[in-house]
C-alpha cells in the first residue's frame, strides 16, 4: 500500500493535466518531455 499511494497521486496529477490542457495539449507535452529526455523513455 505504501508503494501504491504515490502512484495514485501521480495519476491524479496526470488526470488534472489532461483536464486542463485537453488531450492534444497533453499528448504534445508528453512528446516534448520524451524528446527533451530520451534516456527517460
């Protein structure tokens, strides 16, 4: 349960970003993040 709680927090933040930016903005932000840090992918 200790590991599961931060995952829920990350999911909640991600959902708030999707709601704020909309799906196209979210996909673009993820694409920029992956392009900036390819080793994280």
